[in-house]
C-alpha cells in the first residue's frame, strides 16, 4: 500500500491548492458531456448519486438539479470545501461532501442508484479496484457513468498524449482507450450499455495555469510538441501556441438486477 498512499498523497498535494482554479475553469464548468449527463439523470428524479472524484463539483452541480441527493466524493479536502461553498451559493441543498480514495469507498453495499465520475479516473491508482467498489455500492439495476479524456489507442498518439499529460501534472496516471474502458467495466462485473466519444479543445495557457505547471516542465511540453510528427500534430490539432484537442469518452454501464 506504500505506493498507493504515496500516489494518493501526490494527487491531494497537486489538487488542493488548485481547487478554486478548477471551479472557474471553462473546460470543467461546461461541455456537451454535462448537457448529456443532465438529460440522462432527469430519468432518476429520486436517486442518490455518488460523484466519484468530484473535483470542483461541476458534475455534482449538474446532477443535483435533476436527482434527489448527491454525495460529492474526492481525495482533496480543499476541493470538497470549494464544492460545499459553491453548492451553497447555487442554492443546491441536496449536495453533501465526503473525503476518501476511489479504491476504498466508505459506503454500505447498494447505497446509490447512480455513480458518476468526470475527469478523475486518469488519476486513480487502480481503476479495476475502483470499479469493483462502484459495483459494490450500486444498487441492483443501478448505473455508472464515466466521463474522461480518452487515449486514442494508437501507440504513437497514445505515448504523445500520456507524455504531455504527465509533464503537465505529476499526479497523472493514464488516460485509457475506449477498448480499455470496456474491459475495465466488464472485468468489474458491470454491463456496458452505451459509449459516446467526443473532442475537447484545450487552450494551452489556461491548461498549464490550472495545474501551476513549473516553467521548466512547461518548456519541456512545448519542445516535445514542436518535435511531434505531422500525423500527431494533425490528430491533436496542435496549434502554434501549444493548444490542442483531446478525445473524450462518456460510457455508461449498469449493475445486473
């Protein structure tokens, strides 16, 4: 568990001081995935929803407008403070916060009708274990919705994405391909239901500022971007200022009744 704890400590350290930046981030506060999430959750007006790795709470706030109760769950206590304050300011009285790891959920079996997670899973130390925990805390027939940046799968494009992500953020573990997500879901004993992919433009200056990436690492990213092949530059729509576009995934699975 030493590796796990040291990684978790790193995640908490990285994100605690950036909590307010994530609350105001346009990338996190809006998006077609949040619109789709709201539309999907409208079918569960009485549900108790767990937002796993809630960050600054944007998925929680979307969910809270459609369901009965939301538990916003994250490793960073400072993120959770931001969520609680923002929920209060928005008049969302059905949002509560809880701190902990994705791989060890402090909830009873069959506690939630819905579990959601957005832009968090690429930080998890053990995705398989986290999804087994998701299955455990879901009620029979309950649904799980994962939203994250997605690996293109293609080896050259994948290593490029993982490298810029890891240089930007030392707590980054991995972005997974659609095939890997389907495997994780199946191996956890959940049943895949739907999968949507999309594209997410990332403006370089704000992308770096959110993580407070040190200057030397920012420069390393720019040098690495400049050395990219024509295929990689085209695929990620790489601009001269360092801005680029990533793939995203929104997948839904359910627990058998």
